[in-house]
């Protein structure tokens, strides 16, 4: 099966995200790390990093809704349509 036109957005602190491999057919996966990374180039959340993944560090404030709102406003802007 080919890639699906979707983006998976993950907000994590210290949780394992191995479950995300079930969504490997998504076009893009964005992982927001809210915990301090232990080393540079760390495998993201214990899951093997894929070429279609990107990650960003955020301060550990708010809950997952804070992260998703940050993603929506950063990627799509305030005036553009963003799928929810």
C-alpha cells in the first residue's frame, strides 16, 4: 500500500511511541518532544526514525492540546484553513 495523504502529529514527554509505526503509511509524522532529550540524534520515542518524520522540541508546558494548537498555528497560520 502507498502513502496516505495524512499527517500524524504526536505530543510526547517520556512516553514510548512505538504504536506510531501502525501509521507508517502517513505522508508525514511530526513529533513534538516536551521532555529533555538525553542525547543528540536520539531515536524518537524508542521508534525507529523514518525519512518522513520531523521533530521539534517544545517546553514542557500545557497538555497535548497546547502542542496541537502550537502545531496548527505554526504550520497553517492563523488565517489559513487547517484540517482538524
